[in-house]
């Protein structure tokens, strides 16, 4: 439905002569300057030793992500700026707009620079899609702080509707970050070798700006800047194409306000073990006016991630997940709100961490209860309730065993107390469950460890003996 509507808009513009020639006094001409800017130095083409454009990368201009659609809604009026159903790398801006979206290779190699992990990449590990506006003929700015001069106007109350097309040769999307408040997000299979798209709607918010550069390291670690030079409104979307994040988390979205950048880390995804998500943001301690800085972090925890925590959209209770701050001490508060595919593009829960003090706080999202995501074993006390199950993976973790690329099997010696059901151990009645776990790697010798834990009718803590 969305693509059909976009085609209708474009056809109507052509029919009405909105894209007419410059010689027609009544027509509003398309702005070709944005297309020229994208094609220029350090974006598509790197022509000096100081920058590397897309033509210096392995995907090249033809393989890079591109803007499919861009619209801005300000004061209730929506202006369609780009409607690129043909998938052109650098489309024209419609409606005489002097606003455009450019696609930048982030951490690409400069001409003559060797591809070196942690330095630069022939296949850029990040892609930035930024809104820009023309301040004078062929002169463009990323800063909309004085945006009433742009057409259309872009403010901190606007809604940016942006669709980015991702080619099949560069479809390794993991996480995405926006500078602002997201209210819509959907992705369609942007996993190689299948092409896809990322569709986001967000309200841009100001961020600190430094003439000497800010804290942009990912993942966020430190930010020792005392005070910002000024606050800037710079709407942009960052796509991480770095596959170091587990594929089970592909397509996650988060955003920040009043921060340089945000990041996401996770513990390895293992069956039966609830992960730990680590969100972080970086910013100076103070605003440009000297006041103490506070900001917000926004994270979509989609339905597939809720499943990893042993819950679902329908069963979600905020008490299920704990959000704790680590690193530098400071203030924050949390709130959860449901997202639906119909209204927000994705089913899930939307986490807002507000009133954040800086400089580089990290927030750990973990399973709050002592029970594992399998619904069974109480890990701190290592007891199991009657009728519940504990996965082989959870028991292996309690034994301190590494199970990557290994086959797990269990035999129990107390069949009246517990039994094996699939890849879990189920508590049958109160007593001590005893057994042996075998870890068989693809290569090497199998390892066996005995274990015992109490099966109880309640969750009270009892002694345990996990034999190493």
C-alpha cells in the first residue's frame, strides 16, 4: 500500500506539471543541487587525499544504500521531498525543496589508505543518512538550528519520514540509531544476499556540538568533555553494518536526545539464557549555557527480543526486565510503552530512559527475576519448581562450561524427582534432582560434569551442589 501511494504522488506531480521545466513560470522545479552535492567530494566521489567517498569502497556508488523516500511534516503540513521508487542512487528533490538527504560512508578508507580493522574499512562498517539544507546556491548545511529558512521548515517538533533502500550486496544491517525520538520503525530482510529497506519516522532533537569534535566512539566508553560549544539540530540516521552484533538482534533501533551518539552491546545469544543488553550514550556534562545536561535514550525492544527474555508482547510486565545504570553514577528514570506493527511498524515494547545525567552512562537491560528465560531454574539459588523446566544451556552455564558449537546431553539418576524432556530437565516432585551433563564439541573430547539441585514446590532457596 505504501509504495502504491508513492507512485500515485509522483504520477500526479508529473500530470500537473509540478516537475516542469525552468521556463514554465507556474511550475515548481525539482532541485538538482542536492543530487549534485551527494555526487560530490567525500560523499559519492572522493577526489582528494583527505576523504574517501563511496567510489573508494567495495560496494561502490552502485552498491551503497540509497534514499527511497523522504517527507517532512511540520505544523500539520507534510511535504514529500524524495519519492524514489526507481531506486536511483541520487534522486532529485521534489516540490522545489532545498532540503535533501545524503548518504555518507562512515569509517571508509581514504585514497591510498589500507583497509585495516579499527582504522578504516573497504566495506564501511557504518552508514550515515543525514538531512541537509541549502543555505546558498550549491552550499549545504547539516545544521537545522535556524531551519525556518529551509523549505520545508525542519524543527525539533517536525516528523521525519525516511525510507532507506539497502542493496543485496551490502545487506548486513544490525542496529540503527537516530538523533531524536523514534515513533515508527520497520525493516524488510536487509540480510545478504537479499535486498531490503529500513523505514523510520522520528522527531529530531538537538545534540551537543563541538568545534574540536565530540565523543563518537562506538561502543560508547568515555566522554570527558565538560561543556558543549553550542546545541545543534542535526537530523540523521546511523546504520551499523558491522556484523559483530549477534544476528538475532539484527534490525534493532534506538535513539537519543541531547547526546553525541548512542550504542548497543549484548552478551552472546544462547538458547535458554536471557541476554543482557547494554545501551549507552555520550555527551558533555554541561549544556552550552552552563546548565547541567540531561538527555533521553529511546530503545525499541521488539517482539523477537522479548522472546529472548522469556516473555512476549502480550505477556509483558515492566517488572520482568530490570534497567540498571553502570559506570559513572547519575540520574535516570524509565518508562515502557507498547508498540504495534499497525501503528509503529513493529510489535514490541518501547523503552524510554529519561532525565539522564552525563558523561557516558551505560544501562543494562536484564531479566529481573531470578528465573531464567526458560521459566525454570532459579539461578542464584539453583532450585527448580515442580512442573517447571531448566534448559541444558542454563545448567551448563551454572556449571561454568563453554558450549559454543557443542552438543549438550543430560542423563538423570533420580527419575522420580526429575526427567529429561527434549533439551530440558523437568521437576516432577520435591526432592533432589541428580544427573550428568555431557558437552560434546565438534572437535575434541567430550566433557562430563555431574550436578544436583533441589526441586521445590515453592521458590525458597535451598542448598545446591554443582560438581565441578
